[in-house]
C-alpha cells in the first residue's frame, strides 16, 4: 500500500482527466462574487478584533492547529508503503518533520485570518458567551482532553481510509463515466491513473 497521498493523487488524476467533459456548472454571477469579496474584505473594528483574539486564545487555536498538523504527519508515517526500506522510511519521516515545521511558521498568519473570520461572523455577545464557557470548569476540562481525543480519532479513522479509498475511488470513477458518457479512451486514461496511484 502506497502512502495515502498516492491514493489521493488518483482522485486528482480523475478530476484532471474528466475536466474537459464533466464540468458543466456555470460560473457564479459576478454580482455574487463581488459581494463575497466585499464581505471577506470588510474590516471589523479593533474592539471586535480584540474580542475575537480572546476567543482564539480561549479555544487554544494554535495548539489545536499544531495537533492537527502533527496528526496528519503521524498518519502519513503510518501508511507509508510496507515495502519501503528502513532508509526510505527514515527519509520520509525527515521530510514530513521538516514540512511540518515549515507549516508551523504559518501559525501566526493562520490565527490572524481565523480571528478576522470570527470577528466578521460572530456578534460581541456570541464571542463573550463562548469565551466565558471556554474558561469555565467544563470548558477547560474538554479543551485539555481535545488533543488526546484527536490522536485517538486519527488512530481509529486512518485504517478505514486506507481500506476504503481504493473502492471509493473506483466507484467514483464508475459514476463519473456513467454520468458523462466517457469514451473508451477517456475511461482507459482514468483506469491508468487509478492503477498507477494504487500501485
């Protein structure tokens, strides 16, 4: 079994192979796009940003993101190809660790973006009430258990993904071809992409 990234590459390959005949969705109206851009660009007040930042601190935003990244890194290490040599495994671990550290450097930018999103979408009362709950006894207890629960969920879910992904990808390929009337050549391209990714 190759790493999950190789399996996911099959999905990307299918999307690329079918893009020319499968995507018939019209683009969104320009007015809606402009409204969305204006909403994202809206600048909340400094007071509201400060309250949203308190919310980020209360939920332990950076700790949660670090846990997610570490879980992803650990998951990829677990599903590395069993046929890889110890040296290959070691090199993969080094690459994953280095990439994880690079992503950690983006945490301040991630928090700034999340803070603005919270400030743009939540009222002062909603944020104040949430902060109060997070700082309550139950809120602190649940937050302290979140990292452990995340690791446990990753351990439980990873085998499901590994076992089901080949079947899911092939079923998706069948549906795409059935709905879009693939030509034999297109189906052959998709079969080849899946076979290559699945090893």
